[in-house]
C-alpha cells in the first residue's frame, strides 16, 4: 500500500515515513489560486494543480501512481473545449462552467421532484428557492466539489424515489450513485439511508 500525503507542512512526509515506512509514502504539493476577500469569503481566481513525487527521487512506484491518478486530477476539459477550442468564455469562466451546469441540474431536479408530488406551481417555488439559496448560489460559481456533491446526492434521492414506482429507474439510480461516489467519497453513506427507507 502506498500513502500519498497532501497535508500541509514540509515535515509531514518524513513524519509519515517514520511511522509507516519510507518505501510506502509519497509526497505532494497542492496549489490553488485563491484570495481571501474577508473572513468567510474566499475567491477562487485561478486553476490549481497537484504535483507528486517520491522523496527518494524518480521511482517506478511514483510514475505508476501518477499514471493512475493523473486522469482523476484533470479538471481542465471544460477549459480546453469552451475556452481554447470554442473561444466562448475566459479561461476562468470555462473552469467554473461545469459546476454552474450541475447546479442548474439540481434546480431542475428539485422542480421535477416537488412538481411530481405537490404540483407544477409548488415545483417552481421550490426550484426558485433552491436557486436563490446564498451558499449554493455562491458555490455554483466556483470550481469546487460543493455544488456537484449536493446536486448528485439529490439526483440519487430523486432517482431512488422514481425507482420505487418504476424498475427502469434503478439503472438511473445506479449511474447517479456512481457519479456521486466518484465526485466525493462521502456518498458511500447514501445506500445506508436508502436501505433503511426501503
């Protein structure tokens, strides 16, 4: 087993290696372009990156782990398509576009869910209230996992609700759960709640 440390501090890799073994620990540096505007308000201004390596130097193990993880860290697809390819937005806006789009999906799903239970007018009110929530509205404009995590958790619950009435929705539920789990590992808790409800 290899441990990849993304912790702050110049001594963390050495400390982990002294406990876990030098041949098991890789170090990494994470950079994110941001600025603290005021307490509690952080403005994401530029793309980030993660660089990893073996304290012992270039190693086959570090190269293998990098090859495994690099595709997961590549969040630049929207920037390559929307900014460089099509020239529709600035680079920064292109990075933020997927988060805004998935937040729009959350608003749509809330409309469909509330509308199917209480009616179209209530669905519109629920969707408008979700759209105007200050924190999700703020996070929808950042290249972070907060809005996608909330949207995909709700997508799982929406698909589960539909799957109770139609078995065809089980496949949508499976895909939604896979996406939620791929976005943030805490989605592993969702089946526990759904099994208790079922």
